[in-house]
């Protein structure tokens, strides 16, 4: 299968800030690709470049194997950055009709279909001003689908949604991808990317620190981190020294920070009990992938960053 996106050496500067600093991005034309990074990593700017909303200062961009400008003219990519905007005093149907008239082609005939696709058929005649944030996000996806894109681009689609909204959004993304529409989405939650994506590009301060499959990322991940409180942390720390696969240090918030895989953690907890050391609290702080994400994206020297790059 060809690539949906092949970006090489993309650079975008805003005055003194280099928001995107030599980014390579490859997105396959199938599945869900996550663009992950903390706030300010440059994700939105990169998506804006892809959608043709801003022009890069340097670098090349090929969409579906073709020059970017030509591909954009054909609307092969559609989506939204930040929140989608609609006329609040018009219904969802009317908002989409305006967009469809603008886009032309067969878009006007597809309004009912795309509203059904995002689960808004019953509310299609209601004013968008009364919509919940989640419904507006879904209408944004409907607007993108009107263009029958070959790649759907979503900027932090889970942001600002309540748990039910997040669940609906994830289901929608999964079902669109299952129906053959590849999706590129940005997120700053490893858990979201882990649940939805097949491949991922991780960014930090405008640069790529990892690009590849989630499976490979998982194989590089450290053991999960926990916070442990006992009735005798000093003895608990001393006991850890003899436990295979258990790493213990002082936790900045009190108690102990413990890194271990589940089986090794079990053995350690049982050993604590045998020694008469009571466990008062044991809390999973970050999954292996979350730990790796933090390691990759936290402040570190350039030399270390180079080491993490592929
Ligand atoms: N139009 C702009 N003018 C000036 N600076 C900008 C502009 N757009 C982005 N930046 C800066 O570029 C950097 C990257 O921002 P960007 O919004 O792309 O990051 P992000 O990863 O999407 O973060 P967030 O999750 O906070 O949206 C930030 O330092 C931001 O302040």
C-alpha cells in the first residue's frame, strides 16, 4: 500500500520559535496513526501544514505520492485543527449544506449519509448552538467526511470531551478506520494513542523522538512505575535489593517509587508480607508506554535526544 503522507525535513518558524524543526512524517494509507507529544511539541502546526493551512519554511511534503499543492486541491485530506466552527443559529444539516455548496461535486447528496455516519441523524435539524462539545466535534468529522477524503486528520479529538464523549469519539475513529478510511490524529495522551493507533510519531519541541509501530515502542518500554507506602519504607527498600527485577527509590511525594513487571511486583509484595512489613498503598503511576513517553518527551540534553531518535 502506498503512503498517505511522506513529509521530509519540514520546518515551520514563527518569529523566534521553531514550531516544527526538521520533521519527517510517514503515514500509511490504512489504519490509525498517532501524532503524540506534550503541549507545544508542534503537533498542531504540523497538521496545519498537512491540511494546507500554513506553508512550511522548508522541507517536502508528498500526499498519496503526489506534490502537496496538487493533492490539496483534490481535497484528499480533510479534518480540522483545534475546534471545528459552525454557525450556531443554523441546524447541523443547514451548516453542512452551506459547506457542501461551497465544495460542490456530489457533497450536497451526501449530507444525510455523513450525519448518519457520526450518529447525528436525529439531531440534524437542531441548532448547532445547542449542541454539546462532543456533538460539535462529531459534526466537524461529518463536515470532513463530506469531502470524501482519503485521509482524515484530527487535532486532539479527545480534548475537552467528557468520558462518554471520549468513548463515542474513539468508537467513531475506530469504525472509520475499519471501513478503510485512514486517520491521522494528534494527542497528548499516550493511553489514547495506545488504544486507537497502529503506528505513532512522537514529537518533542518540534522534533521527532520516535516513529514506528506501537508494538516496537512497547518492546522498548521500561517496567511500569508504582508508588508504594508501607509501615516501614526503609526496611521495604532494603528488602527490594534482593528481589529480581524490582527497582526501588525514594518517591518525591513520599513512600517509595517501585518499578517492576506485575509478576516481580507480586513476588516483592509477598516478600514484604513474609517479613512483617505491611503494604498501606500501592498505586500504578504510569503504564510502560506512559513511562517511555515521559522519558522521551521530558527535558533532556540534545545528546540524549539524538540517542532516542531512529
Ligand atoms: N501562529 C503562531 N504564532 C506564533 N507561535 C506559534 C503559532 N502557532 C504555534 N506557535 C508556537 O509553536 C509551538 C508549537 O505549537 P503547536 O500548537 O504546534 O504545538 P502542539 O503540539 O499542537 O501543542 P498543543 O497541544 O498545546 O496545541 C509553540 O511554542 C507555539 O507557541
